[in-house]
């Protein structure tokens, strides 16, 4: 049914993560009273997909990790993973990871070129 397919649509469109889908599905099976959207809203599970909001959240992380950022050319994966980990921590894992990853890389490349 459409109700059952909605979580997959929401993952594909970056609204929720697959991890959050497990939480949502267990609630749906326990109680059929709430829609998927109601559960997402009630639990605050919607992924943050606004680039400006993500950039705002990243700003203090970049400030606190200036030393780490200097290692980007030699260890890009480690730098990105560290920044991403801190971003996920402050957002409770609610940031769209693909979008955040692109913003992190673009920001680092921009900072290193200025």
C-alpha cells in the first residue's frame, strides 16, 4: 500500500534516513493510529536538508577544528569523517548525509583556496 511505501519514498528523497525508518516502522506496527508523517514530526526525525542550516551548524565545527582542516590535503577522508561525525552529533544524526558531505568538501576546498 501507499502507506507502507511512504518510508521508502522519504528515504529516496532525503527526508528521513534508513536508520530512522526502522524506528518509524516499529511504531507503525505497534500502533496504526499515526501516519508516517505524524511519527516523523512527533519524534523530530526529519532530515535537515537546508544547505544554509547545515552551513550554520558547520561553522562552529570548522572554527574548533582549524588544525584538523590543515590535514585535508594529506588525509581528506579522515578530516571529512571527523567533521561529519561532529555534525551528526550536534544534529542527533538528522542531517542529510550526502548533502552535508558535499557542503563539507566544498567549504574545505573554498577555505583552502582563499
